[in-house]
C-alpha cells in the first residue's frame, strides 16, 4: 500500500486512524447483505468536517472511491466497497452537539447511535419517532443515507420527515449547509430532502439537525391472532378506514411466528396463520378508546383471539420479539435475505399470497413479516449462498416479488434502499426517463463518480419479468 494518496490521507488523520493491513480491512469488506464482498484499500476514521474535506479532496484528485459507512447494517449492499477505495467511518464523530428544547430539535454528528438519540430526548419528555429494527446499533448517518423507516412509520413517518438541516461535504471537498430550525423554508430546491436517501452517492453528511415532538403520554399494545392471512389484511384496512392511525401495525406470518417464538419465548401462538401486533400511543383516554375499537375491529374481521398487554413489560416483550424477527429467522440457515417490497396496504393479502406462490414456484423457503399499516412487507428467504442452484432460484424468486409489487402499485424498496443489490431493478420502478434524470443529478454533484460508485445505478437493467396472478 505505497500509493501516494495513502500517504496523503495518513498525513491528514494520523497513522493510528487509517487501516491498510488486510486483516484490518476485512471487517469492512461486507455489510449485512449476503454475497457482496470486496476489500477496501483503506479504512479511515476522521475526527471532524475539516478532515473529511481534506480526505474528499485527495480522493477526488486521485479519483479514489469513497464509501461512507455507519454500523454496516445495510441490507442492499449499500456500504460494500465493491470498487475498492476508502471506507469512511464516523466512530470519532459520534457526539450529540445540541438539544434545543425551545425549537424542539437535536443536532448530532453522523456516528451517533439511533437509540442513543431516542433515549436522550425521551429523558427530557421529547420524542424522536423513527425506529428502524437496527436502532440499537445503526447510526443516524446511516439512517439518513437510507431514509430508514421502522415500526412507527405508519403514524409518524420515516427519517426524511424529521431531518431539518444538514452539513454536507460535497465530492469536490466544499461544505454546504442545507435547511435550518425552521417550520417553513421554500428558498430554492430542497437539498435537504435530496440528500436524505441518497445512499452516500452525492456527498458526506457530517452533521444533522432533527425535528423532535412531545413524548406521547401513554401507549397500549394489542396482539390479534388469525387463522387466515386475508382476515388479518382485512383488519388492517378496516382500522385505517375507521380513521384510526395506530403507532404500530405489524404483520407476522406463521413461519416467522414459529421462528420468533423459538428465539424469544414470549408466548406467541405458533399454530396461527398470522398475527397483528398493534400499538397506539397518545393521550390516555384516546389510547384506551382506540385500543378497544381496534380490538373490536379485529374480532369483527375474524381474529380468533385478541389480547391487550396488561403491563408495559409484557408490551415491551412483544415489541422486542417483533424486532428480533430477522435474527430469529437467521438462525434457521447459513444465509438469510431480508427484502422490503412495499405495496398499497389494500394489496397486502394479495402480495403475501403472491410471495407464497412465488416461493413454491421457485422451490425456496420464504417467511414474511413487516409493517402492515404502511404496506411495507419483509419477505425473508432462508437459504445457503454456497448452493449455487438454490441461490439462482432465490434470485429469480425475488425478481418475481419485485415485479409483483410494482404490478400492484408498489415499489422495490420501502426502507432498505437500492444499494448495489437492487440497482438492476431501479428502472422497473422509476422508468428509464426517471433513471436518466437521477443519473444527471449524480453527475452534477459527483462528476468523477467517487461517491459510493455502483450504488443505485447498475451497468444494465434487468429484463422486466411478468408474474402471473
């Protein structure tokens, strides 16, 4: 590793904050996405925005790829250095800079863990709603790059709904600040929203100001059990139609129920075809009224059993059990692929049935859970990447799933991002014209294509498949 640019980068951060030995680089050669791995040339931990500016300027001059990386929980190969270059870490930029109670904002560096933000503001009676399942380990910088969702997305929205301002280092090394602590701001293009979900392809986020809201007064949790997926889906539609917006409205199918119960032992009914985990929060009297109405709607639409958690401890166990769904399924096979095809919530039952039919067609095992309230399903395949024949069938199965989601008015990804894994399918959703417009935006920001290259934009688009109903 005697390249001149390595020496230049070492001079910026110091030898103790750059890793070039193969053994040190190996841990950053992959993320949580199966079958994507490549060694970076260097792994760097800058201490501040100034050092990032210098790093980016050097990489731009030498046309060295840069991959910004949080905790590596990405599920679409969005933080894999498949083109080599530099992996940029933010472990030295993990401070909460300001909690502004007057303006209801918190300003943080990108390396802060999401749960730390939630716990910090809740201690002050405030609330940061976005709650990806990885929140205990994922960083806010990663959440912003992916526009992460979570269990509370139905009622509260996703990450983009809470990002007010950003500090960004552009690919030429310049710094731009977007937004502010404002309720209204229509001065020019909304560069803040453009950066959220851009997957590190346009610049490097070095600071973020997030919107907070008052912490809900109370919450209650309901578990509804079904012997029919269709009846569970009907309940979801009925709840929304009755003008009730729960904080959480989660769907879990039978294979996932069994895996989660074996993993967490919380008393889930393993013989049920599906369960809904529903939580409402807000003022005490409204929550009590809503949860009873939801229970009645669940029973009206075929729930064979409903149970309102008696204690917060019981409710917490149910929530945590749902959050462990991926971990529970991952124990069943050497390789686990978690996807996030999203459809209008009225099409949930149709989509779940299609997923099951596609799994049978391709002879693969797929369990499904997800955020039923916003139509965001997580078909999860347990497989073995070493079995080449099965892996090929898995890939075809997910192609069919993406195609079916789009056919039903949905999308290829609701919260995990496109990354490199789903980049061949992006044109299926946005069209060739939309894809070309995105590429022009990328080129305007990053003419040398150093920022997370090959993410979102594949060399070629996969041929669109037609899935029979």
